């Protein structure tokens, strides 16, 4: 009974925050105002708090631009987690538009929707991503193309890394920076998360979105670690497949080390900083001052 009361209260609070921020975001998108980039971060921080997602950040977001982030993909919660720590936009499948709740959020965050089955439109989609990168937006790519069980990294698809190549000619330095990052769901109710609880963290796709969301709300205590790795410079001489292999290796190692407790902070016995204690990553508006 208590869990359901909590679910109802969290839902009501999130609706109230959404009713305040969403009209502002819509107006900013319509007028092309800068707050459109950082307003979603505040909404997602509130969402993580209400859902019980405790986010710990390790390493730093690369401050150079253009910047393409490449991450493993475990669940729809990845969107909330990454959006709560940086001002980002996502590359998403076109069918995400029709998802309840998250389809609207994706549009409000100005996500780049792609038709992966439509080969004829691939070039246009890659150019769109490249343009967004060249404009200074931080674009997040999930190169696995689907969600995993959270225990491993699936083989990544290299095609959308072409977005980095398309942004190179528009980059002031002739370089696009591709930074790997790993999202690891490591704890539940203060205890290490084993395979038994992994279905709560992961969303393999054969479970409905709403039932899975309710399950996360009922638990209300998941710990998530976000590891930023060393970026790879992509210039006009770079080989797309070689860059993607290097990014894959770095994501795989960070994920494996974090899940096995072999990360640097864990080895030293140092507690990782919680999201609430982590310093804000400067927005584009702040960097331009």
C-alpha cells in the first residue's frame, strides 16, 4: 500500500513540475531561445529524484566542441540519467515519437529521429546530426541500436558514426570529438545489484513501458554510475570503423570495470559523488559568456 501511495505522490509532483516547465520549453523551441538546451536538464533532475535514481558521475564531459557522446543502452532510464548531468540531445528511432510520455519528452528535447530501416534517408539523417553537432549541441548516440540486459555491451553499429564525419567540414578546428561513456546500474536499496534485480534496471523490450515504469517507481532506489571516458578525435583522415572499434573497446572496459567493482574510485575505496553533490556542467550559454 505504501509503495502505491509513493507512486501516486511522485506522479503528481512530476506532473506539477511538467506543467510549469513544458510550456516554457515549447516557447523556447518555437522562438529558438537558448534556455531550450538547459531547461530539460532541470526537469530530468527532478524526475531522477522522484523515481529514486541516484546518479553518480565519474570523469568529466569533454569541454571541446563539436562533441558526440557514444553510450551503451540499457533502458529508457538512460535518457533521464544522461539528461540530468548534461545538456544533450539524443539520436532516437522514429517509433519513439509514438511512445507514451517519453515520445513527448523526446520531441521537447529536440531529439533527432532516424528511420534506420529506410536506407534512402540515411544520408539526410546523418547530415542532420552533423549539422546539430556543428551548431554546438552535444549529441548522444546509442550505437548498439537496441537495449541490452545491462550486463554487457552488444556489438555496435558503425553507420551513424558517419554523423561525426559529416560535421568535420563545419568544425572550426576540422575535428569532431567522440567521447565514450558507460551507464552502469550498480545498486538497489543500498546493496550491490546482482543479476536477479537486473530486469528492474534493464528494459529488454518484451515488457510494456508503463508496467516497467511502475515497477521502477515501486522500487524507488536504484543507483546508477556514469563513466566518461577519453574522447577520440575524428578528422577528415579518420577511419569510421577504426574509431567505432576504439570507442567500443573503451565503453566495454568502463562498463565491465564498474560492474565488477574494478573502477579506480572503487579500488581506492573512495565514494563516488552523488548527482546532487556534483558540480553543474556549464551550459552553452555559460560557456559563451
